[in-house]
C-alpha cells in the first residue's frame, strides 16, 4: 500500500526513524543497515513495507530496494515475522545473508538472536534456489566510529528496543567495547552484541 516515503528526517534511532512527509510524521522501523545508510541526511527516501495486523499497522523502511526484497523473502517463510526479519537484517547485511543461505551456512543464520536451528534450516531450504539466481548485494564497510559514550548509549537503546534483557545487553556491550579498544562503529557494536547477548 505504501511503497516508499520521501521526506524530512525528523528523528533517527538505530531501530526506527520519524519522517515528516508534508506535515505527517511517519514512525518507520528500520534495520541497522538502513540506520548506517541514511547517516545524517536531512531529506531521505525509504522503501517501505506496511505490515497490517488486527491491532496495529506497522511500517518497515529500507534504504535500498535489495534490503526490502530480502526482508520480503524472509517474512514469506512460515515462522519468520517482521520483527524477526528486521533482527536478521540488523545482524547480517543483505550480502552476508544471501551468501549464508546460498552456501547453506546454518550456524551463521542461527547466530542471529531468536533464530533456532529449524528456522535457520527452513530459511535456507525455502530461499536457496531463489537467491542463487540473484547477484550478490554489496555491503558498505566505510563507517566512521562515534565517541565511546554515544555508541554505548545508542547501542543499549537499540538492543532494549529489540527485546534484549538490559543487564545482558550492558555486559555484552561493555565486553565488546573493551576488546575493541573503543574503535568500533555503532552498527558493528550492535551486531556483535546481538550475537553475544
């Protein structure tokens, strides 16, 4: 129903953005990949998917069409809802996920918080042939590190929003920051924390 939104970026969080489109503010859930792609742009365009349930209408946004296609592929699988799809895309880039599916790397997919062995196998089984035909999507690794406190605060906020327990999220974040000597991007920190929380 809503294919994309183009407007002013009013608020940005690692898990959602608020976009003003002609005076209407849209709350759009995003993955970490989208978060890092939009950087601090004033005006943005997000490809969207509107998920309708009895009690809610939820918008999911993606910086590029390939991410949206991967998300739609994921949620087409029984047992994988939009929240799980976003969690997968926050843990693995579209290229990493496609590579894991095509090469049948169950452990890589299972490394995503909330994905068990059976779901990982189902994702591979149902998407392998479809994704073999697609060319691999390129990820972006040229992200600049933020200051330690900002990164820690934003990472913790994102993990709590994704449903991770606060104490285990804090322990995981602090351990990763210590090991990386504080030279890590927000996206990398959240991805590692999701795997270790």
